[in-house]
């Protein structure tokens, strides 16, 4: 019988690291969603033109919030990996 030893593709030794605080990223994403829910009407009413305000409030603004929460998550990862 052959020994089935789990290895990586390149045959590297990998060690398990510290437990990652995924809950912090989930909280940041939840806060981003709540921020959008409570502030999209203010962004929508910023312009008089319905097309511009719709584009800004429902396309650009959510991507800005998502980008910001992603950057917060990456900062959390960087701090966690450097500590």
C-alpha cells in the first residue's frame, strides 16, 4: 500500500497560521451596507437631473462604499499578518 501524504503542488512545507479575524471584515461590510441604506437618498437628491442622480446613487456610490470596505478589510489583513 502506498502512503497518501498531502503535499502542495510545489512540494512546500506549509504551516497553519493564526486564526484570521473574519468577523471584523464582515462587520465592515455590514456597516458599508447600512451606510448605503441610510444615505443613498441624500446622494440621490444631490442633483436635479434624475439620470445623473440615479447613476450616482445606485451605481457609483455603492461601488465607492464597497471599495472602501474592501480597503478596510485589506488593512485588517495587513495588520493581522504583520502582528
